[in-house]
C-alpha cells in the first residue's frame, strides 16, 4: 500500500510538472523577459490556471487515492520551476464550518459553530451571532433578496474585526482559519488548493476549493 502511494505521489508531481511545461511552451512569447506589468499578470494567471487544471484532472482520475496524497503532502508546498516562473502549491483537506449556518433560527443547525467556540474556549458566541445577523440584515437591505450572504473570506474578516472591537478580545483569531462559507453536501469531500507564483518582479497567489472530482467550488486570487 505504501509503495503504491509513493508511486502515485511521484506520478502526481511528474504529471503536473510535465503538462504545465508543455502548455506554457505552446506560446513562447509569454516567456519574453519584458517588464510589462500586464504581460506579467497574464503569465501569472496562466500558470495558476494550468496548475489548477492539471490537479483537477488528477483528482478526477484518482478519487479514491486523494486522501492518501493529502496525507503524504502534509501541507508542504511543492516547488516547480519553469524558466523564469517559480510556482509552489499544496493541497489540504477542507475542514471549515459554514458560517452561513448562523442564519438559521434553530440552534441545532449552527451547533457546529457553537461547539467550535466551546472547544477553543472562546466566549461571547452570542455576540458573534448577533454581529453576524446585524451585518446580514444590512446586507439584505442593500442587495437583491436571495443572494447568498457570506461568500468570501473578506466578509468573514469584517465580521471578526467587528466582533473583536465589540468584545475587546481577539481570541477568535485562533479559529479564524476554521470558519468558512461553503455549503458542504452530505458525505461530500472538499479540498483546499493553495498556489503561489513568482514571475520576474511580480507575485500572485490563488486559493481554490475543489471537490473530489476536481471541480472548482470557489476561487480567489491576489497580486503583489
């Protein structure tokens, strides 16, 4: 079993690396060392997209082995060098609780979040829920009804900042990375893909949430 996992990991890296190089070399003009900001950003986005595409393919073709791959990676970033492009990525299991559960009136529906606060001995859960509901009401008044409330990390950060200001306590930062916004279907497995890319003087990072089929359920990116 261990030998098969090691072999799979090797194939995983070789496949991602080989196909990425081939795809990038299809248009050699992208490798011109021209310090053009727009060209650099296009190259960064192309590299990020290629990594995600190939990893999604591997996910789809190895659904039963993905968890073994994740364990073997152990959250470590894997580096890939393609001429002037330095890419690194890692994959972890998605184990966050959906903060949108706080929209429910039934406390059983958001018990998972309450338990998270208790497990980390963070007080003022009721205040946190009050802040959530207050901001949600404001959101509903300025947005079309039916639009999902929390749908990105920035919104969670905003709620956390207000909560800290209200309670004069920043212990909630201990569970910041455990709060998410994706509705997880029953028995569905989700994974987080983190990608970093350096090209000449530019840097970009991307964050994906993938299911076991490699389908993208969420994506965000930023540049520096």
